[in-house]
C-alpha cells in the first residue's frame, strides 16, 4: 500500500477535467506562431474583459498585500440592488464552479444522490464524485434536459438536481414553463441548482424571471458568473442566489477568502459596464449568424444554441471527428472535442471575433475536404 491507495476509491476514480488547450501549448506542438492561433475552446469573451473592470483591477493591484474583503460587501450590495434580493441571499464564489462545489459539500454525503442530465456541464458529476455521492445521469432529449424524466429520477436519497439553462456544451434552453413545472413538482427536500452562466447572452424574449421564483421556492439556487459575458474568466468570480438559510450554510463552508481582491473589484465594475455587455451580446448574435450560415453552407449539422458557442456534428464515425479536430489544430484553430460529454461525433466552437469565426470556417472546410 502506498499513501495514494488510502485515498477513497471515489476520489481515485475521478477522471481529470480536460480544459481547452492553451494557445502557447498548441503553438509549441505545431510549430505555429502563437499570434496566429485562434482559441475558440473555452467560451471566453472574444472582446476580452470589460474596460471598466480592467481599470478597477489595475487600481486594485496596489492593494494585493492585504487580504480581500472576505464578506464581499460591496459586490454583494451591488448584486442585491441589481437583482432585488437581500445580501443574505448571496453566496460569492471563486467562479460559479466554486458555488456548485459548495452546494455539493453542504447538501451531499456518501449515500446521497444528485441528478443531472446527460450531456450537461462536466463540473456537476465532478463535484458529486468528490463527495463520494451518487450521480444520476438522465438521458437527454434532443440534446436538451428532459425535465420530466429528471423529476422522475429523484429518489428519497436525492438532495441536489443540477439544471443548466442554457446548457454547456449543447446550448439548449429549458423553457420557463418547463422549469416552473419542475420547481412546482420537485420535493422541497431537494436543492435545485439552476445554472444560468450564459443568462446575459439570452435575447430578452428568452429570459426567464427566475430570480422572482426564489420567493416561492426555498429550495432553489440560481448560479451566475462573471466569466462569460463580462469577460473575467481568469479572475474567477461567480455567485449564487438562494434562500438566506441555504446561503448561510454555504457561506459557512466556503474558504473565508474564496474570492480574491482583484476579482471582487473587476466584478463590481463590470456589473455596471452596460455598454460592454451590450457590445458583447451584439457581437455574439452576429457571430452566431455567421457560424450557423457557415455550417449550413458546408452541410454541417449543428445544435441551435442559446450560449456563446455552437456544437456541431461531423458525419461518419467518431474517428472523422477526431481527424477534423486534429486538422483544425494543425491549422491553428482550437475547438473543444466532446468525448467526455458522451458526444464523440461533436465538436464545440466558441463564437469569436468576425475574422476568428471566418478562419475557423475556412479551416473547417479544409478539414472536411481532407476526409474524402
Ligand atoms: C462556463 C460555465 C460556468 C462558469 O464557470 P465559472 O466557474 O464561473 O468560470 C458555469 N456553468 C456552465 C454551464 C458553464 O458553461
């Protein structure tokens, strides 16, 4: 026996999360100039960070010798005002992934279960496995969450249900009607985590007033993030909105300084950068058109998406998908293969700047041509 053999079996069984390939790594591997590489693999904002956030973060650099405000007072006050919730209802996280992890640590234990959809965000099974709890993956319907089947999958042991809307990597959205039906029928003994990481990318007509549901459902937590439309993925700030009692437990479990001072300052400023959010939204809509038109011209099947990315299918066997991915890498384009999502025929591309999307489409056309 060595030390690592004593780690719980459920820890040793965890498959490492595979992030998008960094630009520098690909450039090295392929002998490419890093500046020519286009990374469309991690749903990052192609415009970079909100300029107001950048400014605030640069100023905060001078204060990094001090611990951050562990209560996140200012950011919570701003979120409270923006969303009409009490500050006691807010949990700040080192990215919203941290909030997902806190939910698992507070409500799960060995023998408890969590329900999520097939093809849902990979962090859900990860945080469940870390506790040694049981993960129940419910078959997807047309790539989206089958909320009726997910309701049926709840057992007396189930303590959490994860719902991503829009979901990553499929881009699917659950309707307000279906979500509300789910909330009305799910046991109050089950925490429903509604992950809205891409909320700000939704057209107004598709937005759900999910925050108003918090008043009705003490077992609901809504998670959102500064990583996507606000362009702050690198400084890791996300949050959860929940019943004060739920938030209280989660706040007891979190690391006292889980959100760093640069992130806090950036998020606070980004929240008010309406111009940047609007510009990011508009760029995403235009890029969505550009890419979906491109896919149609190439005869490539794709899943209509409500996020800042599109998932598309390469015809033939899964080996073709790997070949296309490899060819894209050789041409300096990084997208995300979806094998770990049980989607070995698909690839996910993040919507980039107009010329990045164009380079991707040209490279894809070339890669497809190489297959025949
Ligand atoms: C990107 C993403 C997040 C956000 O993660 P952070 O930890 O906030 O960077 C959460 N949920 C889904 C479904 C995502 O795709």
